[in-house]
């Protein structure tokens, strides 16, 4: 009888070892399949990654941990209990870590298992950690660049882990220069993209750089993590964030009120048939739309609104900016016609053609982008740095805007640069004509005040202050930020002042002409 029991035990032990060996072999085979560069469709990637997670969570093995490794993927499984004290893992302490891989580490707080142990007292919890030393499996619609091309992931059993009081700390070391880049700790948000199986999001993570060779991420949930690298301008100190936001909010609000008043006054003006006045009305309308959409985009955090809403808001903001820039260029073109070619130029359906250009052309550009690649619009990160004794920390502010660097360079900076250059040339030419006219006058003093107002008005009307956007470099950065924010947030208000001065001048001129006619009739 004892012999039969011993034989049965040996057979069960051999069967268990056979099952364990088959499971480990299947896991390694699956990891190698994920490394293959060909034949991996989007659905197969997702299926294989989820299959790998499921098998790791259910794998049977001796001891408290299991480590599996292929050329570019490393999987670890840990058996945890409810008395979990926390766990710190580093590539330096891993026995199978390759020397070619850059150092990395993850630190899990003791709080990790608390929620699972409060609802039930499981005999065992599984913590899996998967390292992908290639970013091929996690390419988003924008083909974002990742630091070291590393993706580090973790999962606790089949339970979602989020809203941790103490964060999971993930360290990425590197030996490359990050000058000119903004680094942001992000996580893989599954189902947040159209053509890829997910997108990178900074929600729930903060970024810190304790040293030039380390990026430290603090995240309050478990998933796949990485460090997003984006080309950026010079960093902005964190202490300037609140003043710049306050100036933008106050300036745009004033401009919105001023633009509304200008449009209402134009609507009740007697010169409604004047094409110049109607061009001004359209410029006021584009500035009003720009200010409203900018405030909505900056005040509504992309993390709190659906992706579709953020996309529509970003596209509308881009359209409003392009339309505003186009109407500024139209103002310059109209000024050229008035002063350069002929004084009473006539173009058939002139205003209709300008409206098609000012409102229709930007709409075509934005619709084209939405049809070809709508992912060019979405959350855009703006980084502020805070220098401390123990390193540099970064605070990211999100807004719904153009997320594609190429589109931003071409259809924001390029479009705005051409508009500013054209209007600066028109402004310089108009001032040259003004100086020639005044040179013929012997008494210049009576005209000095009006000439000054005229120069300032033309500068505002043509939107030349937008050229300040091209001085955000080196020592000019901080002055440029404040000057650009002040002048362009109040652009609608300055336009309103120009409108009031022109209206006052027209009324005074009409009154003087009326008095001259009356006096001439009395003399006769």
C-alpha cells in the first residue's frame, strides 16, 4: 500500500514538473513571438500581450518569484501576501539583466495590496512586471519618441490598481543629452487612439529629474510606463505659470468684451455699406472666436474631457488662429490697395471674395488635417521646471491644441511667420508714404499727435505684435513671454481702441464738413 502511495506521489510530482516546464516553454515562445518584426497586426499585438499577462498571472512555479528573459523582453512574477512590506527592484540586482540595457528600477509601496486584502483575504497575490526594451509594440498615432525605447509595466493579479496614496516610483537612467527636449512620464492608455491600440497619457504621473542622467516617475496606478521625449523650446520656470495664466485670462476676457462691443457698434453704424468697416468687423469676429476657444481650451483640462471633445476644441482653436491671421493679412492687403494702387479701386464682389479667403481657406486646411490624420489634434503638454537642491522637477500643463510638431511648425509658426512678415513690410511701406506726405507739409507740429496715433493703430491693425512669437530663445525668452502674452491677449481691446479713435475722427470730420457747408450757405 505504501509502495502504491509513493508511486502515485512520484507520478504527481513528475506531472507537475512537466506542466511547469511546458508552461515556461510556452511563455518563452510567446515572448519570442512578440519580438518578431513581421506578421504582427494590431489585433495580434494586443492579443499576445494580454495572453502573456494572463499566463504570467496563472503560471505555476516553485519559490517566491520567477524570471523569464528573451532578447528584448523580460518578465518577472512575484508571490505576495497581505503582509506585503513593499518592494524595490533594480536592474542592478536582477540576475539575468543584460549589461547592454540601461539601468532602471521600480519601487512599489506597501499600500499596493491593501485594497485587495480589505475586500478579501486571498492566500496569494501575484505581481507581474514586464519590461519591453523596445517601443515597437507601443507605437501611438504620433510615433512618439521614448527615452531609451523602454516600456516598464506592472500588474497586480486581475485587479485594477489606481489612486494610490503613495506612488509607484519608476527610475530611468540614460546616457544621452536631453537638451532641447521635454521629458514627461506617461502611461499607456489602451483604446485612446484611432489607429493604434492605445496612446501615451501623463494622467496620474509626475516627472522629476534628480540628476542629468536620471528621470524619476511618480505614478499612482499600475500599467505600462515610459518617458515621452518631445522637442521643446527653452524651459519655463514654474513660478511664472500662475502670472502668465492670470494675464491670459484677464487679457482674453477684456478682449472678448471689447470685440463684442466693437461688433455691436459696427452693426449700428451708419456706414454699414463701407467695405473697410466690414473687413474690420470680420477681424473682430475672428479675434472673438480665437479668445473664446483659447479660454475654453486652456481652462478645460484634456484629462477631464472626452478625447473627441478635446479634438474638436483643438481643431476649432487652430481654425480660429488661422482665420485671425488671415484677416490680419487681408487688412494689410486692403491697406496696400488704399494707399498704393488707386484710391477708389473697385473689385467685383470684393468683400465676398475676402470672406471666402478669410473664413473658407482656414476651414479647408483644418478639414483636410481632420480627414487625413485627425490625431494631429489633441492634448498638448506645456512643461514648467522647478529647480531644487535635490534636482529639477517638471510640472506639465495640458491644453487641447495641435499635438503634431510638423503641423505646428508649418501651419502655426510658418503660417504666422508669413503673415507677420507680409504685414511688417506693408507697415514699413505705409510709414514711408506717411513720411513723404508729411515732408511736403511745412508745419509738422499739428500733425504729430495724429501721426503717432496712426502709426500705433496700423501696428495693432496689422497684428505685428504676433511676430514676438519668434523671439522665444535664450535671454529673450522671459521678456518675450510676458510681452507676447500681454499684447496678444489684449489684441481685441487694442483693436477696439483703434475702432473708437477712427470713429471719433470720422464723426469729427463729418461735423466739420457739415459746419463748413452751413457757413458757406450762410455767407451766400
